[in-house]
C-alpha cells in the first residue's frame, strides 16, 4: 500500500470520530493532516504495507510504547518524512496531545503515573482505537463509530466550545411563541410584545419584530405594503411595528437599551418614510425603567410617547395637547 493511501485511510477514520480536520481547525492543512496520520501510525507501530488488523494496544501481546524521539525515527524511516530529532516537543504539543485528548492514544502507557518530565514515558494506541481500526471497512464500521462517539465524544466539537445560549420566550398576540437570544434589549422587546401591545392596542397585529442576534423574526412584507409602507427596510424599521385595525393606528416602537430612542431626527425620518401610510401613526420609545428613561429624556421628540416596562400600565406623553394617539403633521 502506498503511503498516500494509508494516510488517507487514517484521516478517514479520524474524521469519522470527530477529530478536528476541517478548515480553520488545528489540522486544517494537508501538511498537518499528513503529519498527525503518520505519527498515529508510528504510535501503532504500523508500516504502510501492514493492515490495520495487525495493530495491537500496549499489553495485548504488544510492549511497544514509543517516546517522541522514537516516533520521529519511525516516521522518517517508514513514511518518507525528514523531521529533525530536535522537533520532539512539536511532535508532542502539536500532535500527540490532541490524539491523547481524543482518546485515540494513551500517554505513559508503559509507565502509568510517571511524572510529566519523565523521558521514559511512551505512547500507545488505546484499546478502543485498536478495535476501531480493526473494524475499518467492515460491515460493523458504522456501529463501531457510533459506539466510539457515544463513549469518547467528538474532539472537534469539544474544541469549538459551543456556548449554551439561554433564550427568552416571547408570546405573540396570535398565541404563537418566538425564542429570542438572552439580553436586556430582548427582555425589553418581550415586555413590549407581551405587556404594551395587549394593554394599549385593542386588536394588536405584529407586522415587524427584530432580534439582536437573529435580526428579523417577523417581517410581514405584504401587509406593510398594503398600508403604504413599501420603502421600509430592516435598517430603517423600528424594533417593533404593530397595527390596531380597530382604531386604524400603526405603532412604531423602539426598544431603547443602549441606543435609538425616537429622537427629533428619528421622528422626522420615520414620518417621511411612512408618508404614504394610510394608518394614523404613533411613535413610542420604550425603556426598561425610569433610570434608563432619564438617560435619554433630553433626546426625545415632541408628539411621541414613552413607555416603561417597570410601570406597564402608564404612559408618558410628549405632546401636551392630547393623550395617546396619532398627530397630524404640522
């Protein structure tokens, strides 16, 4: 068997059990992949012309447990490499440590409990990996891979360190539920949908709803266009857009956590973009509490509304001539 074919077989096995071989991983290049495959064959004491059935783990009639320098000599002699003897530390850090963590290789197989700096410590292929290699290409291969993954896990996934992200459940006016990523901004949006809309809209219909992580969750394009909002894009729409068909009003609501209240400029922009809208327009800046409101009060535009999630049954009206409702452009 050629060295190239042997390397490809080893890589196929490693890939099947979740060793990090893809782009952007520690073994994303062909050079690194070839090196780790050759080193693994050195640990297994397997030359290219030998079959995987000849692999034996340490103690299974086999006392072979090479040190890093032994591995360098082995792969130079049998796998066509020319690694300097002084590269033993790279062999360990860049290859063997990963194979040990993946449970393919056992560290200090010949000297369990030996100190880290003990130069007599040797490496050996693990008993489970021995069984896995022996079954490669057989009808039991897929079952063997499943058993391996169930027991040893997937090193590529472990290294990726996936984050268990908490989600915020939001119940919409129509009774369905959405999941938002966790955060103060989305906590406020949850309050807007679950507390503000049912309190102040007789028949709330949600036409647009964005999430800080997922961006657009609801975008009822056709219904927005029906009421004259054809020029709006995700970048220009407020966080929440809802209509009350009974009153014929549309609500542009900004969830203000770190930016974007309905300022004078924002107010003017929204009025221009909604100039063809057939519904009366209500502009609302929503805040978590009074402390957050105080930070932005100087920027708020007249003829807009303020709602605090901490005081959900009340409204603050920045208008002076009426309570909640749309205003005709002056």
